[in-house]
C-alpha cells in the first residue's frame, strides 16, 4: 500500500531549523516518513533548491516577502498597535507567506492526502478551496483562547480569535496541545468533536540533558521565549526589582534568551524597549544579560547552568521551554496558564504561580536561593 503524502506548511525560516523547539518539531516530521511521504514547506528571503531529508522526506524552501522587514510598515504598525506590534507584524508575515504557499505550491497541495499547518492565515485561505479545507489539520500554538474564555481579551484578540478563529476552526480538524487549551477553545464556541489533544513532539533526550554542572554562585535565573507582552517578561522584571532593591538579594543573575518579536526576528519593538527602560530605571542592568537567539548547544548549556527557569506568561499553550529546562535538570516556575498546569507539578518540579504574580514569583525565587539543595533536588 502506497504511503500517504502529507504537506506540512509551517513557515519556519530555513536558517532557524536547528534552534530549540523548531529542531524538535522538524526532527519529529522527518521521523514521520516511516509512515508517510513528508513535504516540509519552509521560508527564506531567496529561492533555494529542495533539500532531501530522507528517503521519503523533502524540504521545500520558498521565497516570500516579510512585511516586518519594511521600515515604514514597522513604524505604522508600532504607532497604531503599540505593545501588540510584534504580534501584528508576525501575523502580517504569516499572511504573506500563506498566500505565497497557496499560489506557488497549489499543484503539490492538490496532490496531497493531508495538509497540516501551524499558520492560521493559511488555514483561513484554505476555507476558500474546498479540496484543501477537507484535508486540512491545523495545530493551534496560541494561548489567547484562555484570555477570550475568561473575558479579559483585548479587542484585537476578540476579532482574531473570537470571530475569525471561531469561523475557521469550527470547520476543520484542530490539534490542541493541552486538555486545558481544548477546554478554553470549546468555551469560545469551537465544536469539541473538531479538537484532538496531541501534545508537542518530545524533545530529543540525547540533546536536551544536563551537560555542565550548576555553578554555586551566582544564583542563575533563566528566561526563554519571545520578548512580547503575553510572555510576561515585565513580571520577571518586577520580581527582580523586589528581590534586589527591596530585599537586597544581590547574588542573583537573570539571563534572557529569545527574539525581540516574532519567531526568528530580533527587530526592535516598543515592548522590548519598555523592558530595557524599566531595567535601567530600576538600576538592574548589571543583573540582566540579553542574549537573543543562541545556537542549540549554547541553549542546552544555559539550561543546564541555570538554577531555575521562569516562564511568567499571561497566557501560553504548551511552551517547549518548560520541558526543555526540565530535561536539562532545571526546575521551572510557571504561571497557572494553559498547558503549564499540566507540565509543572507544583512543589515537586517547582512552582505554579498566579498570572501577573510578581510578588509570588519573588517569594518563590527568594525561597529557592535560600534552599539551594532543595532547588537542585526539584530539578
């Protein structure tokens, strides 16, 4: 029996395929060639030749313009959307890429048995082509469904998820990354029969494992994620201010990994500038180290060296950084947001704190600095 053909439209830049979570997902797709013929569709500024990743797995890299790289577009979006600008720019890039895929790869998409995507706009465009819509599977990576279900969503989120998201996801198969995210999506009107809970591909234990011992001093705190409002980095800054300026805890450092906006982008954003200004105003510069993107080996080294990893998200679906840190022997403090409730065992693999809980985050970090052996054991 012939293997089915699956086309995965994911929009990852070809230059970023060996970075953190992208590496994990890509490895999983390559492994899927055991059961299917796989076509991975990546993106680049310039056309590239197809790459054979195995006997039945090929990567197609298409060129697509990125509105976020246009200075005028960035200025307009930043002036209109303020702190939400990184998300808006990310969506504009996704919209442009999704349109290019529909046009350039329509023959391959027609020939496929199943189409999978992480791109909402691609899923939306597929609604216009019945043969595409009927074989489409969409994985929801966002955690904004919690905001919408709990009545604390912005107008932009209400339009993006409550109107357009509900329209699209009510008509296709959807993968949610946690039972809680499925619950929120159902509360927002997505039929439960459409949603399947399938957790993220497992990170490779041969890569994500402790590779160096944890230095005794200083107490290293690590943050891994995009520098955007919903990831809650400002909450970590507020907790650091409490620890250092109010409680006079000096033997502590904070390492910040991740792009200043969308995935694979280090374009400056108003939120990123706000974070840096707040650190400067609170005289915390010497305690913070911003590293942006780092190679995979360096990422694992920093996970291994950290005494604790902090994920202070306002909402999140199922962040890779939690499991990656845990696999490297590092406990995680996360918020009671989305999939983290299912990923962190409170008081065992460290702590779950309330959303926007800077005081509680400072309290937990202070406790761990004073109980280093217990912190090590929980890792």
